[in-house]
């Protein structure tokens, strides 16, 4: 492999974590020989991986890499050191764990913000009965018939792909394959396979809703995860930044990627996405009130932090799972089934801290995009997120 020796050791280290927990390596598109070497090596010891991460981090100044590459590797090695310590069953506080993984500080949200969000939602869904019952009825009416899901996925994927290719060109051979799966702790997942090909899995255990599907496709594919992977592979990797061939769970990469992806629909379609989606659903023979959906999404925006608060209750304050599920049902207006699914994600040893990537990633990157002077600057900032090896610290410093 024609890469800096320290970068090769970083790749070896990251790949080794997948032997401790399958799925820790989200994507790897680098030298397959290196991966086979790691797979055929003696089983790694977590404490040894933590030590190797600390040693590589200490050696970074002497590697004389470009500043942005040095910063990227520094925060990712810090995250891997924490993961090694966690796998070695060291006691690390949840807030400290999130800070080490994602380079952000977290704190509980303000219940008054959640109450205010409920008040605004009540205005959008005006009617008789408790708000929770009206939200549940609205969501039931918004469900996509299972037999129509594939057609809806294809329609939104095609429409978003056209918009993305006009603004953020992609290689001609890029493509996404969609499949429906079950028994997963998430609603959708992008498996990047390299050479500009992604497989996007959609969880059949959760009802898919018309208001959410455009966000899901934008998040996982255009201009979200798939688009980012393609453009970084064609740009950074082709330019020799081999560290970008590896994408690891519980690293700052995840916070940047999830924040970008959660802002994807807003960034490529913008205000008016509801009416845009409504026109696509009309062509599919489905009734969808896009304006109302967009108003409801805006009204509920301050509920963003509820799931992170649930994680803090569960892992920082060590509250009972039943209490945490009730918290999710009350403030996020979730059904018991949805609350249990969310709790399953928050309880997973691998994914328990991951909710902060969505909450803090959206806040950090959304705030940065909103500070753009005009639409053109905002589009260019989003392009930078797609193309550059930015870290949370780098965005805060811009």
C-alpha cells in the first residue's frame, strides 16, 4: 500500500476493532490484503488496542502530514483509545465517553423547550382529544402501504439523485441498491461497498411514513451517506488520503456524517420540501399533505434532544428502562412499540452513545450552514462537508 506508515498503522488498528465487535468497521474500501492480514492475525486484546491508539497519537507530530490530516487522525485515535478502554471494561462515564468518541460536550435538554414544541404541534394538529392521540392518528394515516414502499423508495431516490447530480456531480457509474430487512435497531442503514456503490437497508419492523421517507432516502443516499462516500472516494482517497478508506463507528466521522445526512433534504430541496414530496406522491396515487407535514416537522424540531436525554437517563443517571421508555413516549410522542425500538438502539453496547451523532451533529452543522451569507454560500458549505475531512473541532473553528 502506497500510504504513510502511520496511516497504515491507523488502518490496521481500526480494522482490528471489528474483531472485537462485528460492525465496528462501517465501511472499508482500502487494500484488501491489509484487511486479510488483520483478520488472520492473533485475536487482539482491547487494552493493547487502546495502547496502540495512544502511541500512534503521540507519534502524529513527527509524521509531518498536512494539518487537516493530522487533526483528523488525532481525534479519531483519541476515539479509538476510548473504545479500547471500553472494550477492556474500564469504567468511563457516559458524558466522557461521548466526548472522546465524537468531540462534543453533551448536557440534558430543557423540558420547557419540549413543552413549547408540543404547544406548536398542537396548533398544527388542532382537534379534540389529547395531543398524543392526535399525533398517533396522524402517523397512522401517514403510513405507506407496504406493497407501495418499493415504488415510493424508487421514486424519491430517482428524484433526489437528479437534484444531487446537478449540484454535486457524481461519477457516472455510481448507484444505490435498496433492500428491505428486519430485526434491526435502526430504521435505515447505508452499507457503502466501494467504487461508488451503496446498499441501503430499510427496516421492515418499523412502519414507514410518507413524511419521513424523503428524509430517509436523502439521509442514506442523495445527498447523504452515499453521496459523501462517493465524493470522498473520488476526491480525498484518489488524492492519497488512505485514512478516508476506513469508516469506523464511535468516531467523529460519524457525528459529521450523521449531521450532514440529517440536513440532506433541507440542503438539496430546502424550504418547500413538503410540496415537492406531495407532487411525487400524487404521481404514485398517494394522498399526502406536504405543507402540513413540513409545518409539523418545524413545530417538533425542538424535540431533537429527547432521545439524547433518554440516553443520559439510562447510562449517566442509571434510570430503569421502563422509566426511560415512558420518558420517550411522553416527550417524543412515541407509541410503546416505537419507544421500545428506540430503547433497543440506546441499550446496544455498540450503539448506545451513537444517538449523540444525530443530535449534536445536526446542531453543529446546522448552525454552521445557517450562518452562511446566502444560498450559494450555504450550498458551498454543504459541498465542503461532502468533500473535505472536516472534524467537529474544525467546524467550530471556521
